[in-house]
C-alpha cells in the first residue's frame, strides 16, 4: 500500500527495465561534467536513459544550479532556496560542449522564481557562449514558464535557439495535482508566443498518472492549437516514495497509438515510448 493511494500499486512491467550505464563514452561524459562542476537533468531528474545517452556522448545540461524554487510532485530535482547564479557557468557549459564535440545540445534549468528575470540573463549568456565556442552546434532549450513574463521570455527568444521546448507535463485535469506553480493555460500561451516568433516549439507529457486516452488526445489538440510542432510522451516513473504514485503502466502498444495519433494531428515529430523523456533523441528533432 502507499500513503498517497490506498489501492495496491501496479507492478513495474518488463519493458521498463533499464540498462546500467557503462562504456568509454559514458565515462568521458561523466568526467567532463565533474571536471567543470556542471549539473545535468540526467542525474537530477533520475532519467532512465542516462546510460544510453551518455554512452552516445550526449547530455542535457542544467543551468542556474540544481535547486528549484518549485516543488512539483513528479520531479526528483531538489527544492529549496537556490544559490545566486554563477556568472562563469555559461563559459563552463560552452567549454564542455566543445570538449565533448557535440553537434546538438539541450540546455534546461531549474525554475528560478527568486530572480527578477527568472534567470533569463544566464540563459542568454549560455546560448551566446555556445554559439561563440561551438558555431556548428545546434541548440534546444528546455525552459520554465518564466512566470508568464514575456519580457523575460523575449530575452531568450532573441538568441534564436533552433528549438524552444516547454513541457505541459500532464493533462489539464491533473495539472494542479502534478505541478506546483505552473498553469496549463499559461504553458500553452508561452508555447504559442514562442511559435508566433518563428521558432520551432516542442512539449512533452507524462502518462500513467491517471489520465484517460481522451484527455491525452485533447492535450495534443491544445498543443497543436498553440502551434507546437514536436511532442514527446513517456511513462511517469516515481522518483521516491514522497512523490506521486504511478496509477498505471501504459503499454508500448498504447504509446504507439499515441505516436500515430500525434502525427495525424499534425506534429512534425512524435517520440512516444515508455522510457522517452523530453530530451530523448533530441538531435533527431532538428
């Protein structure tokens, strides 16, 4: 039994088995990140694909520290009072991207509601540093909602990353249970605002939190109305017993049904498998 849910928890199926990280490239990525004191959502978010991605020489850098000002009930990232932004962080990220010889890089961040600009200045500096040191590298930025402040959002948009991603995380009905401060409609408005400025937008949701198939399809429709081009769907996996329990393990067959439905609704690319996360195979989305 679970303190958040009186019914027995479903048993984790075989298709969610995760390979242990190993290999030369994995160790190289791990070493670069440790050498430069950088954070990744791979580790902070306990991503199930860490081994696969690091072994392939890719990682999703997390800027603005590793402490979030929000406390979403699905997320493993630490919550609390963050340290002040590190002005040298953009240089260290760019140097690591160059050292790893990445052709495509994903940058994300914790929410920084404690900062007047939500961290937008560090975001912009990081993009500029990567452009300067790695001019051939393409960029995806997986951003928070900046509290719906378009002035701060525009600081990042002005740097013209190839893709700007912002996750809805779940369906409308479950948003208040899953996300601590973000709002479903505000996230859609953020995506719509970005797309209207000519940048490719991307979003993702987790399934297995108690949503219905109809609600997932409605969420797809909402994202398409906001001109979102790329969609990811993955199974919610509970990070700790303090987080929301898994209501259901969605089958690979159902994920394939969602993938086909997303393409039929007009998304240019849909990643839909149990272990898919926002940055999974991100290099294919350019």
